[in-house]
């Protein structure tokens, strides 16, 4: 009797063990509900450095000039020179100087980040109001002003991730801190 | 006790200090009146031996107002804009550290740093989406999130732009130099609990955290931090989050730079690489003298500052004062704070007020006797990793003056012979 119970117990453990492993992978609390593809389609707006997340569409430097003049120039200047808001153009070669000028052209490592940011946050008075084509166009125009793409450039999900930014390799990680030699304290 | 404890440095010996506890208790209540305001021009009608006017009639009734507010006499204890900015929505305001006591920041005084203003979010119309490299993409309502097992923890938050590498003036106050710093009890659910509900895939290494503000502010968080002590919080200091702090939901990454603690959190996307958002490339990266920029410098290193006496205050009388301040480290607990009254030539160990918690503000105190000679007040913090807060010169020697973020240099306040306190420039 006792040995039969023991055998049953062992059998139960053997049977349940894989189940337990599986159970760890299942929801513990059962809170929330499956996210629908429709929900994600509307909110999944990020664009990675490799271009993953870029929406269909395209925009030219020429189109960008028009969009920029209408939606961006009031804050960033006709040619991206800034004032009152951030300067977007120039500054190349200044990063190691006493007065570095950090712009899209001199500092930003990825062109895709420009798309991501303009799409989610610009213009300041109407974020997420630009169409995908308009965002591609504005990116093209800004990259043109920074002499990174030619005047005839057309940006789309294939060409934008291939744009090589001048400061692409200007960033270091991981974090080297603590990096300041410690004083001998009492 | 002999007079010896009142050393050349002006620091009072520990034992002498203890014996003067009664003096301390008696003087603490009047600090604000003593130092923040000039002497009242009012009559003596409410002073002894007269019966104070407020004892001769009923006070205001209950629930007036229903949500209590500070005494009108504390009207100047307020957040103040950090600097003139081109917009008041992409801007920051500072906590009045000089007026606070203990380690908790009152909710209405928590510093602000917004990138597109404060959104007015209806919690019933708010959702958190968890997707990407998960077994089951999930949509959570606030009710869902508040049903999870909850935790409450005290942690500081500091903007990585807190304290200036250059540009302060003799008139700078501690509110200006260090006020992008606050500390609350945060309540919410461990992020690891919520992630387990969705099932983290093995190749998930980074999580994009995205806010529901008009900046859609987004940062990449390493999975190790997310599964360690990260929280999804919905309450601070006992009440639901203030709108300025992310109502109805924010991410809290203890010890990490402020902007990563994404407010108004609406989306977590798991991926196998960082997402390279604007806030982790063109901003919140630290430019070094050689022109390269450090990326993903998350931790706020140990730091401290004397909040009393501090810039802008005026000592009117010679005699006893308690030097008091705050110390904190994004790497753990504070183990020691030293205070100098002579610009760093000599140091005395400060008393640390319990509780001393990990990644939390710690209040320190040193008794001091001011005899009327000029003094240079400094504090330096040491944390449990052995890290010691650096001198400004040592810090600048490594990082130059253009890295903008993560300035944790020792702060000095200068006391002049007439008792005026100024920022050492």
C-alpha cells in the first residue's frame, strides 16, 4: 500500500514536472488581455537604427523644402540654423572644440532616429500630424542641408537606413564610470 | 566639556553636540523665520505676555479646504523654473531643497522636467501595451495594473542635467544648482511581475519605454535593470501620482537618470538591441573632450549637497548652527558623508539620519559654531561601493566642460564675515 502510494507520488511528480515548467511560462495572474494587431498598429511607432519600424512611403528633398518651410522653419530657421529652437544644421568638426555645436549633421548617429523623432514629436504645436511621406521629405531636406544626401535624394524605408551619418561612430559604450581617480580620504 | 571641541574649524565635537540637544530642539522650529524672511515688522501684540489673537476665536473649520495646503506663511516654498527656456512645456522646475526637512519631497514640490508639457490623461482611457519579443502581447488597463501584487519603495529621482558644469553665479541657490532632485515613496508593481505575465523571450535584451505625452518620450532600458528593481508606479507618497510625475503610470528605475523613468507610460516594447531614440543619442549622451560621446550612462553617481546653510541665505547671529544636507547614490546606500568648513582642508564625518536606504536620499547633519569668520562649506558622499564624490577639478580633468550631464562634483557654499552665503564660483 505504502509502496503503491509512493509510486503514485513519483508518477505524479514526473507527470507534473514538465507541466510546472510550462506553467512558469504561462500568465500567473491572468491580468490584462491580448493586445490586438489593430491596437499595436496605431501605437507601434518607433523606428530602429536598422530601419525596422519605418512605414511605407517616400519623400524627396524638394518636397521636404516645402514641408519644412511650412511646418518647421518658424522655430528652426529657414536653413536649419536654429533660433528660437534647436539648430539642426552645421557644426561638423566642432565636437572636440571648446564650443561644440551638436546638430543633426554634426552629432546624430542615425538618420532613422530623425524620422522617429520628427514623426512622434514634431512639429511642437502638432505632434503626429505629419504624414509618413512628409516625414521622409523633411528628413531628406534636413540631411540635404547638412550635405549628407544629394539634392535629388528620395528617402523611403529602403534608402533611409542606408544613410551614413558623419558621427555614426562617435559614441562609446558601455559606461566607463567610475572614471575619476579617488582622492585619499581620512 | 572643555572649550576644545569648538575647534579652529568651527565644528563642534560630537559629545558637546549631544549635550546641546535641547538647544537644537528649541531652535529648529524657527529656522524658516530666522533665515528666509527679514524680521517681522508686526507689533508685539501676539507675543508674551499678551494673549495671541489666535487664541481668542475659533479657527477655520474642518475641510477648509478639503485637500489641505501649506500655511500661507510658507507661500515662498515653491518650485521655480530652472532657467529661461524657449518654451515652458519643454522645460524644468526645481525643488526648493533649502526649505525642506528630512528626505521626503512633498508631492507638490517634486521637481519637473517635461519635454512637451504635462498631458491631462483620463486613467480610464489610458492603456499600457507590452509587446515585441514576448510570448503574449498584452494590453493592460490601470485597473489591471493595480490588481497586481504591489510594493512600496523610497527612491530619489535626479535629472542627469542636475547641477551645472559651468555658468553658475555667486547668487545661485541650492534650488538652482541641485533642485532637479526629489525623493518619494513610490508604490506600484515590479516590472518583472508584469513582464512575466507577457512572457519575456530569451533574445529580449532591451525594452523601449514610451510615454503618452506630446513628445512620445522614449528610452531603451536594459533587460537586466527591468528584471532587477524596476517598478511600474501609480502612487507617490501615499496618493496617486501627480500629473507632473506621470499620472496615471510611470516607469521607475531606481538610481538611473531621471529621463529614463518614463512618465505617462503607455508602451513597453521588448527588442534585441537598443532602439537609439533621440533621447539616448542626440540628448542624454555625455560629450568628452576628444569629441566622442558616452552613450547609455544610466547611473547617477554618489553626490551630496549642503542644503542649510546654502546660497542666498543670511546668518544674522554668531553661535550654533546645524549644517544639514542630502546625500544619495544610484549605486546603493550612502555609507559616509564628510563635511568641511574650510574649503576641503579638513573634514569631519557627518551624522547620517536613519533610515539609510538604497538609491534614496540620506539626510546628514553636522553641528557647527559660527564665530563670524569667513567659512567654506563643502560635503562629500561615499557610497557602499566605496565610490567617493569627486572634486570639481578632478571631475573636469577627466570629462572636460562640455558633457553637460552627470555633474556630481563637490559643491561649496561660502560664508562671508557678515553672514551672507554665496555659491563658490
